[in-house]
């Protein structure tokens, strides 16, 4: 299934902006108040192929 293009940078990868990912980020990374990490997993229509994705998400 196609991915939502609004979630990706122009090169096709996830948007990687320190200003967005680090809450309260001003000048240095170590002054950030939050950190968000996204790890995409593949989910299949065939439930028998989703074991690893379900284990990662739980």
C-alpha cells in the first residue's frame, strides 16, 4: 500500500527535523525536553507474517 506522502521528506525518507523531533529544542540537543523516535515496521494482510511486527509493537 502506498504511504502517506505528507509524512516523508522530498527524498522519500521520514522527515528528520530536530526542531520537530526535539520538544523545546532551542540551541543544543542536550537542552531538549523531549525526544521522539519512530521505527517503521511492515504489517501484512496475511496475519501469519505479522508476528515480528506485533512483538516489536507490544
